[in-house]
């Protein structure tokens, strides 16, 4: 069994880990570091429940080797709450009833965060395209799209007004 000593900075905290060559990032996050907000769904990159940001890009952590992420910055859904205050995306998901059963929500949130970082004013079609790799088994996509649209508006208003707005 080959192991690797790696460093991951997860939600701003550096962690030194020893992982097997076959360890997937999602398992390193959940099993080794306790970031259980990242869900394991299909384990084939189809459902998106495991989506996290690696070096500011949304990735499916269920098919990415942890060793390949050595030295990377990883952002999980747990990072969205700031001082007990929900991120505008989380607020919008709650307000628009985009949560449904909640299993897909961490991946939806992280994919949406990546989208809004690159495009703060996406159209509804662009939101749908960005979320294509994330499956909601409750089939509540309309409310999720509404939530992302609402969060985008809130974040733009906060940016214009100088508030947090979702960093």
C-alpha cells in the first residue's frame, strides 16, 4: 500500500495528512477531517452531491484523488457560514424552498458559489447550465434556480453597498 503525505488547506485551515494512493478527496474530507457536509452520492461524478471548490473551481470530489490535491485550497459547504451568519446562497435556498430533502444541497451550493464568482449576474438559462452536473432527486430544480437567482441579486446589492455579499 503506497501512501502520500499531503497538505490540504480546508476552509482556511492547513491539514497534514497521510493518505493511500486510492483515497478520494471526498473521503479525506469526510473521514479524515470530519467535513461531513460534503455528501457521497453516486461516486461516479454524475450527481454532484460531493462538489467542493479546489483552488476556487467547483470539482466533484468523489472522483478526484486526495493526493492530486496536495497543496491545494479546498472550500467545503461548511465554509459558507461566517460567524453564525448564513451565506446569501444558503439564505436564498431557505427562502425559495430550494432545500427539499437537502442531500444535494451542499453540491448545489458549491456549484452555485463557483458560478456566481465567475458570473455575478447569470441568466436563468446560465444557472440551469451551471447546475447540469448536480442532480436533485426531489426534482425541485425550479426552486433551486429561483434561489440562485435571488442570491445573485442579494450578492450584487451587497457588493454595491459594501456588505459581505457572499465571499
